C-alpha cells in the first residue's frame, strides 16, 4: 500500500527542543511559552521563517526575534535561542528508520538553519551524518529557500522519490506542518513521543519497527 515514509528531523528523530525552551524560560524568569509563541506569530514571515529560508543572517535574526518576542511581552535574543535547538537522537526512531528503509523509500524534509549560523552558536552539528545518509532524499529549507508548511516543499519530495502522495506516510511534531501533507493525500502522524509515533507508524505500514 505504501511506497515511502517521509520524516521531519528535529522533534522526530531527535528529542523536542520545546523541553529546552521551557527550561530556558524558567531559568530566566520569562513568561511561559514566549519562545514558542514568538515562533508561531506570523509564522510564514517572521524572523524564524526568514532565517530558515536563509533570507537573513544571524545578526538580523537576533535583532528581529528580540523585537518580535518583546512585542509579545518579553525580549528574548534570537542568538540565545539557537543553542536550545540541539536535541538528542532518539535511538529507537533511528532503528525504525533503518527498518523502514529495507522495504520502503525514505525522505527527510527539515526546516533548518544555514550551516554557518549553526556553526557560530555551537560546536555540535544538528545533523548526524550516519542518520542523514539513511534517507533516499533530503530537503533542507536553508538550502532551497523554502520551508514547511509551504506545499511546494512536499511536492518536491514526492517528485524526487518518484512516489504518489497517497502512498506516503509523513511524520512531524508540528501540526501546522502536517496539514499540507495531509491535504496532498499523505497519511500523517503527529509525533508526541517515540513510543506513540512508532505504534502509529507500525499500524499504518504493517511493519515491525521495534
């Protein structure tokens, strides 16, 4: 029935940055969810969107994010948010990806940051080469100037994989990114945690992933 499984990266194959956001806000005495609310406000054209499309550099992102968060109640510098993005790989999700790959095509659509920006805030890299090499095709927002939930990025993936959207399962931790995939005909899974996501993926595909 299915031809491919398409994955988001951060929050799906890695732990969610939302946990780090919450810790940062508590430690700094900031309003709860100020970072997530700033990310969500005007989400197609805000500082975060522009940075993930590589339309602004890190200095501009830092200033824009600070202004946007201040308008919502408290200033948070964009540069301070970037180190919070580095989640830990979820080994059970990586194992599932390896098992899926034996029978189905695999793709990754990720909203990410320009490589030079990542390097400037952390010695770590957001992407682990061995995991990214498991995908048949990877689309990174910062490299193509498009980001989810723009429908074109999903269309690019199915074209690259040579599959019908109705033959795809798509996993993401954000509902706003699942909507366009679902409207194209994909089966979507909102990732809350690894056990839940794996159970739903097993149920959809009939594969044993654990």
